[in-house]
C-alpha cells in the first residue's frame, strides 16, 4: 500500500501506530519533499522523496498495515476500494 502525500506529514502520521510514527519522524528533514509512504507486508517502509527512495530500518507486519488502513478509511474500506485496487490511498487535506 502506498500513501500519497497531499497534505502535511503530521496529518498523515496521525493514522500510524506510535512506533512507526517515531521511525518516520527520524526523517523529519525530508518532510518538505516527501511524496509517498510505501508499506508492504514483512518489508521495510519506504519513503519516496522526489525521484529517490529512503528505506527505513523498520519492517512492517500485516497487522500494522491493516490497522493503518482501517484508520485512514475510517473503518469504511469500501469507500476507498478503487484507490486500494490501484495500490495506493490518497489522504485528503483538512479544510
């Protein structure tokens, strides 16, 4: 699952468990250029920054991905079905 960035990183990270937030927060200097957070079960988290990728030293498990997905979708995964089928979720900014 890839999460595309359309708003501030803080608005995205509220959906993540604390241990993953702290891993991503270590790359705070890259937040202005962060475009995408890639999550794949039993693989390292990848941050897409422009044309480059930063691989974090954190392997995410299936349960954590499901927890994040449920939080992002507000427990209504059906609403995001088309995006999920395309392999990403775009989180809308707050108005």
